[in-house]
């Protein structure tokens, strides 16, 4: 199935863990309903289960992969569900050995995009060689990327060293001001996992960072309504397009709830039952099971408790050992203790269920909210710890169980206190506010138009990026008015300056147009949105402009032009009280005394293209700055070599943003 100019074709390639596979499946179902062709890569042993999760559609196909033999990896074990945490690390080894297989498949399929996961850090380079664009699909909330796996995190301590436990308690430099100001010791200790290497392979942090830096675009399973500050921080860290899939609300389940569970739930009043489950791959220890069970019992409310255990264990014996003595007999009339799979969405949708006590997996949180259940979170590891902070702190739509700082211990009283807050003390704060916010988020998530638009916008953005092309070259006169305003320059390509390690080696791109530019078709300096299809053309324009000299006179300086254009926009909107003068706008800026009318290039640009701009301007020995207004963003490139320090009032070093 080769790519067509008319139908978007996407390869989905999640890691071999169903906590990752499920979000890829959910997004695939949404995309296929919008006419997108999907090729879903998964290990052959997972294919039948994935097939049952995917919507039946002629445009969706499963591509089974063959895992190579890896010493220590049991034959037939092709997902983390069948492995211990230690042996599951070998799946990354197997994945790395699959590169020839993946390259052969991509060469044959020729998709427009590959959506890949955290572990395939080698994929962007491979796909680029094949002319295929790549999108890093983060199945975690943007808060996780911002707090854990951004470039700023690696610079907390000395270069080339990973952060310490104390470092991980605090957000990275530049982190936005939100409710997340620190984490507990046991949480920071858990985060250190991403900096560990197994079997001589890259760390999770290195894999993620390499994938995020190398991809064509980043796709996040979130929205600005939920995570605006974190999304903007991620954009600033990676300087590339960040697409938003929205929260990807699952479709309502089909079929009916199993009769035995429906009969039991029907005995209780609406909204009184507590459902508690921690997923199929999160296992509580004996002490945690005991305190959880006692906490549920002490609420006096009916509950449905699901406890899962690793494969190949005697489940009845495990339950008998872990549960408090006499517990099963005491709660037989109002409590269910179950191990194994259940129809979770059906149970949450039952009218008698009013609360979901879970591990804070974000899909579980979304399921709770859309089914009008209060959310009480007892996170166990990784992104769950940050999900709980997002929901309880920023969204104020749930409660996190209080735990001891050093080791994360919680007791039955902590469980009862959290549950009472949203199930008993409903007229007191903060329980009252949490319940109010829960209803607001439920309405937002169930708004079909809003959720559909997330996917429509995503399809449109990816289609535009996939079809991006560079039109024919035109003259400077034809270019004016469509590619920004070119301010003539004196010394566009100065020779390398010695003794300045911050200045990169100069290079010449022989393929770039000389004297002519390549316009971004139909665009103008007044466009209100950047078009991703024009990105390559803009980069070519910029590089060519930086290598083209002129001695034509100009009537106003670059900073004055950018300021004038922004003020004209404000006047047109009737916001004259917001107009700024040259002095107050540029006070203390390097522009004030160092930039003249012959040293500027004013360019309409998009913040999502900053990486490419940085590469182009640095290669040309120039300096850039960014000016933003409500309607559009201007790139201001200085073309005069600026070789001074970076203190206030001095020009910045070459290649450094003002």
C-alpha cells in the first residue's frame, strides 16, 4: 500500500506493552473514522488481541512483526504482560535488533508518517533516509515530558551526568509555574529508573530525548485545556511542531455487563459503590493490599475490589495471605474481591458506581470522568505519579491518597480520608469543589464536537505536512509581500571568527538558490496561522536570504518595522491602549544600540519551526530573535556579525537568541 497524495497513510508502531499499545489503538480507531489508512505494527503474538481492540475497517491493517531470539527472553513472550520487569527490559534489545525488518516493511509500505513510541530512538533517521516523516507519539501527559524527559533535565547537574535524587525532586529549569512545585522522595527515586541502562542499551531518558529531537513532529495525547503550560514548555524545549490528539476519549463499550456483576451492582443505590482496580500489570504488595482493603471497609460503602497478580502464581493462596484475617467474611454482603479481567468500562458506567479508586493511569482517569465517577488516585510508578498531580492539583478533579515522603507508605486511614472527601463530605471543601470540577471535565470530555475537532485538526495538520512541497523559484520582486520584508545587509556571510568556541564552522549549501528565493506559495506576512506545508519552503527562503547580499537603501530599521507591524495590528483591532513605543519596547535590548537598518531580516514565522531556523541562522553566522503578537510571529534575524558578550546592553553571541 504505497502512499497516495489523497489519502493519508500512517504506520502505528507502539512499544510491546499494552499500556502503550492501547493508546495507539484508540488513536488508530479515531483516525480511521476520519478516512486515514492505518498499518498497525505489533509483535505477531499480540496480533489477535490487537485485532479485537481495533475497529473493523477496510483501511486498517495489522502488520505482524517477528521478534528475534534474545538470550534470556522466553520464546513466545512478546509483551510486558508476559514478563517480569527485569526480563521485560529484553524487549528493548529485541526491538533494536528488528531495524532491518522495519526498514524493509517501511520501504514497501511507503507511508506518509510513522507514529512511534519511546523505545524506537533509531526510527527517525531510518525513516528520513526513506523519505518518510516521523511523529513521536507520547502516550503520557505533557506534564511527564516536561518534568522528566526534556533537554533541560539533563543540565540540572554537571554535563554528561544524570540528575541526582535531590535533582529529581524539583522541576527542571524554566518549568512553568503550576501546582507541581516538587515531588516526594519516593517519587523522585522511582523517576531515577529512566536514567538506568540495561543490557548495555540506551537509558529510557536517552531513547526518549533522541526520539523527540529526531522526529518530524511530536504528538501528545492531551489538550491545551488540560495542560496548556506544559505543552508550551515542551514546544520551547524541542522547537518543532507539537500536535495535540486531545485526551482521545474511548468509545462507549459494546455489549452488556455480565449478569452476575449487574445483579450484584443493582442491589445498591446510585453512586454509592466504590470500584477499585490497578490495571493488569500493576501489582500491590501484601502490606498495600491489607491497608487498601481495611480502608475500603472503614468507609462503610459497598465496593468492588480487583486485585491482580503476576502470572504463574496461586491467586487464591495470594489473596488468603494478603487480605486481613476475617475480612472476606465481614464484607461478604457489600464487597466483591476479584482477580483477573472484568468489563471495567461497563462497571464504571453502571449507575450504582460512584467512585473509581485507581493507579492514576490517564486512560483510567478519563474513563472515570466520562462515566461520572469520582476519582481517587493511588499511583504506583512512573507517569502515574505525575498524572495524579495533574488531576488533583491542576485540574482539581480528583483526590490523591496521602503517602509518606520517604517510602510512599499509606495506611487504611489515608485510604478512608481520600474516599470520604468525595463520597461522604460532599458539602465540605475541598470535596465540594472537586465534585463540581469533575462534572465540568465530564461535560468537556463528552462534548462530541470538541473531541471530534481534536482529531479533525490533527488529520488536517498531518495532511498539510505530508503534502508540503517547494514551488518554483521566483525573483526578488515577485517574492516581496509574500515571504516577508527583506532588509538589505552588509556582511551576510562573514568568515569564521577564531578563538570563539561558540561560533560554529561556516558551511555552504551548494543546492541553495543564489539570488532567487523559493516562496511559500500563497502566504503573506499577515497570515494568522502558520501552515506546516510551507515549512520546507520557508527554510529554503531563509537560507537563501542569509546568503544573498544587497546594497539597496532602506527606509526603516528592522526593529522599527516589526514594532510598526505589530502596532498596526493592534490599531486594526481597536486596541490602541496597548500600542508600544520604540523605547519601552526595546529598552535594555541588544537591538537598541547594535542593530542598524542594514543588519536585519524581518520574517513571518512559526514557533514550531525554531529548530530549523536555529540551524540555518547559526550556519550563516547570524543571530535571531523572536517577536510575537496575537495574530502572527516574526522572526528577526540580525546579519551583522555580533561578537560581544551577552550582558544587558551588549550584543549577543552569534547563534544565541536575544
